[in-house]
């Protein structure tokens, strides 16, 4: 029996050996990281070591890292109406790109009336002219634009957006969850005031995330209140094992990044060429810079749900887009925002690659696509 092929790395990744080892070591510790005795100090050391790794990875000080339960909580924490930048003026509204993750589109703690969406182009890139127009019509805004889209892989112009937002007296939040470990990521280079990260997209454990807050940003209101953990910014005993695994995963991912990115780009190009040649597939956002590992495609008459099941029966794990919809296959809001009609949005299938993806995995996927094309598209 052929082994299964995993091509859904944007949904989650396998646990790296380094992360597993760090977590197992952490599970042997008994201390609470807020306790002052030796056992507590040892647990605290693991938390702070990991905090230092994340801080170095994105170019900030360790005190700028807040650990959360996941990327979704980090996004909710970031989207706070009380935020103030260096000017001291609070943000009064939220502008989000139309292709954001559902946890950003939900608006955090902003009232619905204070939220507007920024349009994107047909290629799935934020329309900066529309951003300028929205910023010029109202009080200072918190703007949320992801670094890389989780469905198309399209990289967003966050550095340019940061300059536009800063000139308008606003703040920029960047959901960098899909970018960390796949492309270079530095808060100073990006110009973000806040950024969100997640461990399980880069080989760390599920259930641990982080919010990065730049120097000079005030007014961040905690979502969870109680103890004084995370410098009073997120109450609750820290997930020591999860945090240790997060730090180990980030360190391993960054060490391997140059080699993995180059190899994965070659595999992605071979995959896309094969998809197009076999059944005339359309690859979305192929005309703009993308993550090295992501392919979102469709073909005339293709139904995503049927295709995902078909690939699964051939032993290949793929998805129809975001994996955060209770297992449901739904039309892509990303493609709808890009201006594609519902039929195309309902037929989009995502294949995402990772550090252990091999050429034979791509060949298996293309052979499965050949079979599916013959049955699903030609009857």
C-alpha cells in the first residue's frame, strides 16, 4: 500500500523533531513559571529562552512578545480599539483587507460600525489606492493586512502599506502567521506596529501563538484578565511545553529556510506546470509574488468538495482553502474578494508544500489530478 502524501501544510504542519524534544523535556518540569522557587525558575527559563528566539526571529526585544493560546487569540488581542501609537492618539476604527483570515475579518473588539474592508486586485493583492482613500476619511485607524494570504500565497505590500498608514497617523497590524519560517520576516523592515504568529504552521505544536507589539505602542487591552502573566497583557499560566516547542520550531525553521525555500519553489513550479498541462488548470495569483509553497487552482467545472475527496481517496491530503471552517468546504471568500464568480470560487483547491515534500509526492499529486480530470471534468 502506498503511503499517504500530505500537501496541506498551510493548514498545519508535522511536528518537528526539535519541537517534540523540547516539549518532552518541558513536560518533565513540575514548576509554575510564575513561582519563585527553583522549579518555577526552571520553567520560567524555558519560557524566556523561547521568547528570545521569537524576538530575534522578527527583530524585536523579548519584552515585545506576548504568548497566546493560538494565532486567533493573538489576532483578537491585537484588534483593540484602545491602541495608541507614538502620537498618543487612539485608533477609532479598523480597516481590514477583504482577504484576511476569519479571525481578523471578525474585527476583534471593534464594533461592526467602525470596520471597513480594503479592496484587493484581481491578483489578490491589497489595493493601496483604496487604502489611502479610506484612511483619508475619518479618525486614526488600525489597519490589518496579512503578510501572505493563506489560500493563494500572494505576498502583500505590507511595507508600503505601513508607510501609508503611518503618514495618516494610524497603526498597522500584520497577520504574519503564514509568512513566518517561509520568507524573511523582520518587524523593522516591514514597518508593522503589531504582528501575529502561530507555532503549528512552522512545525511547532497546535495551541500556541504570539502577538508581537512594537516599542511605543500603548493602550493594548487584555482579552483575558486575572493574573499578571505576560507583563499583565495576557492572564493565565503560560503553556510552558507549547512555548518551548514554539521556540524550537522557529529556530529550526529559520536555520533551514534558504535551502527549503529554493527546493520548494522548484517543486511548486513543477506542480503548477503539470496541473495546467493535464486539465488546463488556472492557478490563482500566479502573476504576483507568492509564498514558495502555495498553489491554489481550479479548472472549468471542478467542484472543490468532490476534488478534495477524490484526492483523499488517492491518498493525498489537500484542502479547499482555509482549514478554519469546522471542516466544511465553502466557497472561498478570498476569490470572491478578488472578483471571481461563485462557480470558480467553489471549485478552488489548495495544495501547499513543506520541508519534507519530495518530487515523488508531486508526481503522485499529478497522477491523481490526471485521474480526477478524466472523471470529474469529462464525465
